[in-house]
């Protein structure tokens, strides 16, 4: 992490003390049950995560260590969105829901897609 001070002869306590002198504070978040990273089409989650927070002069960084697992992201489509797409396009509610699911819940994309058919 820091050249010349990381390896042999430096105890974790001494390392923590030196980092504190440089304005860096590191602490582990206790009791973490799950960490989830969501993208548009998938989720990466850690059930066995260890999370460490490093605060260096007001800038906070989080380090996640664990076994990542992936799953497709399930998008919840509210009935109000389906009704809006039906009202705008005149399609059936099944067609509207399918278009919304295909567009990951994006109303404008679903309406444009159904309007251009």
C-alpha cells in the first residue's frame, strides 16, 4: 500500500498509527449481511462481504471483499406505467407490459417502440 513501510517488521497496530498520522482512518463495518451492485441489466451481490471504509482527508472509499455472485436484474413494472403506455399507444395491457419489460421499465422507450409498430 505504501512503498517501504508495508512488509516485514511493521505491526498492524504500528501501520494504523502511521496512517492516522497521515490523516487516513480505516474501519471495518460490522454486521454486513449483503452488498449489492446494480447495473441496468444485472446485479452483482456479495452475501459473505467484508466492508472496509477508508477516510483520507474527507474522501471516503469503500472496499468490498467477498465472493461475488451475479443474477439478472428483475425490473418491477407498476400498473400505473402499464396504463400510461396503453393510453398513449392504444395497445393491450399485455403488449404494454411486454414492451416495458423489454425496455427495463423505460416508459418513453416502450411508447416509441409500440408507436412505431
